[in-house]
C-alpha cells in the first residue's frame, strides 16, 4: 500500500506526543528534508514506543507502535543517524534485533 524505498533511523529520542506536523518538522531538522518514499523512525526516551513518518510522494503517514513489555532495539543515542534495509525495518517494528538481519549480519572476515 505504501512504497518505501529508504528507511532512516534517528538516534535522538522524540516526544511521542508529537503529531504529524511536529514529526515532519523533526524530520526536516534532523535529516534536512522529507524525501518521497522514505520512512523516518523515532523512538521515545525509554525505548518502548516508536513513531514512523512516511512521505509517500503525495502526503504524510504517521504510525505509532508501543511495546507492552521490553524495548525496541535501537542505535546508540550518541551515534549518527543510520539507514536501514527494508527487512531491518520489518524486524525493528516487531522488536527483534534488526542489526543482525540483512547485509549488516553478513560475515565478511574470517
């Protein structure tokens, strides 16, 4: 239903009370622009809630997810924002360790 060609994960936490306009302003502030067919992920301070903002080329979609137990696996807050593969996004929203999936989990040296 929504085409997603790129996924970006923001490492700094976001207030989950933010609506669509505030989340879009945060995307522009953190990533420079909201690119079409791109998903932008933000987590709260505790790591048990995420928001995903997607620009589909015509408008903006904002989705939220909350875990009742545990936390989402997230990049370190002091690291740079990172780009994820689609399979990593699918794992992240389920609460799985996304860094071990896709090309990031490949063994490149023996």
